[in-house]
């Protein structure tokens, strides 16, 4: 589809109509002193081998990402970026967040005592430690380490200025990984060995969770098995993890886009970006994923409320501000519409450095294996952009806006000629049509 030029606040608006659990427990103690968790895993046979292989693949991908991300950075230090006030909405402030990080308490390289301070020094406003929970605390959290994570988060937490959060990453080598935040306890594969087991555990708590690096593990969350009971708690789908754009993950091997699979299954997830940091430079590498949350206050309660409302966006550019509305409904919300014109307004900014930078806004709708792009709008950073697109719930009940840089290529492209084969800058959380 050929892009069309956006209307900015100083221009004329026009319409476009070319639409065709297991129990809570601490788990056994960690491996004995002098015995590495990986060595203990090796003695467990089948599942132990899978966990080792998954960890090795994770480490290799992290190393490759550190190299690849250098192509999109001019400095190791994140830039100051755009102002934190939306041009579209009132009552909330933008905070920059990284909700997925690892330490020596699972398969990371860095001391957990250094992580929260590093992320604050890097300019993040919200940060979480989410070490793996695996099998019998091997290559993952133990009960004492879960307590330690909480103590470190409490010590770093500075309400109103910096929000430090304890979480964990439920890690199944075949089904996939899921982050869980805002719980007093945690669960590993002994307590929740399946998607239904995880959902049962999650449903009895006030937690929120996300599907991590979706589609990387072969069973893809049991085909994104849907559970209405935890729909409101499964708030996130990672679209940027490290330097990778997951829109077309697995497409070249014949499987559908994780975005399409997840949203078509019935989930109402917001879209997030994370560094999934396994090294020692938490928060600093430019080009890795991060999220922007629109909060009423920078506290744990404020972050929790914003996540429940899907009031966040995914990016891999530090200092980016993205806000968007559809018929005045903010991203992450429900459009009371069966069919008709939808007027979108998009606020994209990254401060003086990006002023006037050419960007595309792509309107993504459901498809069979990849999203259908029903419109591409040419715009520039630093201006409010408005445009109108006709939508019909008969074509599917969700719509996503993807912001891209048309001058760079997507490292994991989809079908030849697909409009999203350019470099992804950000994803706004979806809207859902609900007549």
C-alpha cells in the first residue's frame, strides 16, 4: 500500500476510504556450594537438557543483539528525549520503563545489588528485576533469592521519582516465558508446569503478566491458549525484546505473526518493549527495547494501574514519547463501534534531535498469518498527526498502530513487499472494536 501524507495540527483534515497453579512455595534450595546450577541441570536428563539448551540459546541471542544494536546508536548513554506531557491527553505523565531484567540470581552476569541503581542512572523511571523461575530453583530463583529481590526493590524504590519492582519470569523451555509482577509469592515449573497451571496460579492473585519474546519457544504458549479468567491480568505482549522486532517472529518457518496469533486468540494485551538484560549495563544500551507508560503517579500503584489499562507503548528508542487516540479513546481502550470511520490522532516526539525526522504510521488489522496493513501515513517526529480510517468489526476486532523508520530495514522481515519490512520504532497498544 502506498503511504499517504498525514494531516498535522496546522493542516487540513481529510478522510481516507480505501479500506478493502500449583501451590505457592519457595522450592528446594539452590545447588550446593561448589556445584553450578548448570551442572545440576545436566544430571536431570531430558528436561534438564532442554533448560540448558534454552539458556545457551538465550545467551547467544543476547550476544548477537549487543552487536546488532550498535548499528542504531551513536552513544552508549540514552538521550534526554521528548517532554513527558502528551499533546493529546491530560491527567497522566510519561515514564520510561524496563520491566524485564536478569541478574546472577538466574542466568544473568551482573550482581543484583547493582541493577536498580544502574537503571536509574540510565534515566529510566520504572524498572523491574525478573529472574527466571524454572525447575526446582535450578538455573533460576530460589526462595531466598525471591526475598532478596524484594528487599533490593524496596531499598531502591523512591515513590514519585523512581519505581522499583520485583517480578519473576516463569520459564518453560517449550511453552515459552511469561513475566509476572506485583505478587508476594512466585511459582516455578514444579508448581505450574503448563499454561493452564500458570493461569490457575495467576487467577488467584492480583498480579499482572506478559507473554515474553513471543514465538521464540516452539510451542508458543500452547498456541496462545486463551483463558477468559485471566484476560484482564495478561496485560502485555513483548514486541521489542533486546534489539529484535517480534512482529514476524517465526514467519520464515511457516508460523504466523505472534501479534496476530495472540490478539486473534482473544487476548487483550498491550504491547511492550524490554531489554531482557543479561549483562551488567542495565538500562544503558541504545537500540534495545523499553516501554513508555502513561501514569497518574510514578509509584507502584500508578504503574500497576497503567499496566491494567494497557496505557503503554513499546519502543527501542530512548526518550521517545508516543500517545495515540482513536475517536478520542486512548490506546489500550475499547472502541464502541461495529463499523465506521475512526479518527486517529498520534503524538510522536523525541525532542530536538528528531524534530522533522520522517516516519511512517502503519495501521495494522487482523490477518491470517501476518497483519493486514490498511493504511500507511507519512509523517514527521515532533508534530501531532491526524488521519481517518474506516474500520469494520467483521474484519476483526483489533487495530494496532506501528511507527517505523522507512529508511532502514526490518532485520526479521515478513512477506515480500509487506509495509512493515522497515525498521520498527514503536508500537501503540491496540484498540478493540466492541459494538
